């Protein structure tokens, strides 16, 4: 019986992906500067959420922001 519980646990493992990034992480991912990311947040162009003193940007909001950028030829 214990063997079947272990098998079920292994099959039902959940992988958690990162849902949000800090300003520094977004700057690194996008190759934009941290001051520019903060400016875009202040302008309201990039959505962010405050958790205490920490600012987090959801991956979905980052994708939306990047999709709004101009396409160069």
C-alpha cells in the first residue's frame, strides 16, 4: 500500500514556474536599464505591483508591455 502512495505522489508532482520578476530581473531579461524600467512603471506603461518595498512585474504584464513596442524593419 505504501508503494502505491509513493507512485501516485511521483505522478502528481506540480511544477511551479516563476510568475513575477523584480525590476532587476526584468532589466536583465530585456537588456533595458533598471532606471528605465522604473520610469516605464511610473509612466504607467508597464504594470507592476508593490509588495512591501518590493516591486514585482507579472510575466503576463511584461509580455503585454513588450508586445506594445514598435517593430523596426
